């Protein structure tokens, strides 16, 4: 249930986030994207293979952790973090599309060679 205290706490947290320097916001975005990428990777593996023991296989961990820097670097080079921090518009959607495309291609190529 939302009450006045919760709204004030959330508003304070948002004010704190908006008051951070651009470089700190960019780092937070990259960190959260890394977590989301790894989570999506593991969820996709669970759905595809339908087994939980894949967590013990090292080559899947290597694949997941090699995907993160490639994807984040691609997102950064495409200007996703700069664009999202300024405004969200067509330029951001274009950067998101190409970032996801690059991430998918790198995942396919890395998984082909592992």
C-alpha cells in the first residue's frame, strides 16, 4: 500500500539519483545493464535446456561473462548511455536496437566457438 511516507522516500531517492553527476548515472546504468544481461542469459538457458544443473558448467559462465563486456562496450559505443541520460527519443531507440543486435550477434558468435 502506498502512503505518504513511502512516496516521500521514493521521491527522495529519485531526487538523489537525479542529483548525481552524469558519469555516476552512466556507471549505475552500465552496472544494472550487466545484471540484466546476465539474468536474461541465465533465464534463456533455463528455458532452452530445461535443467538447473547448467549452473555447475563452467563454459556457460565463461559465455555469460564474455557477453557482458562486449554488450556494454557496444551499448557505450553506440551512444546508448549518453542518449538515455539526456532524453529518450528516436535516437535512443535506434541505439537500443543496434545495441541489442550487437549483443545478440556476439552471443551467437561466442556460443558457436565455445
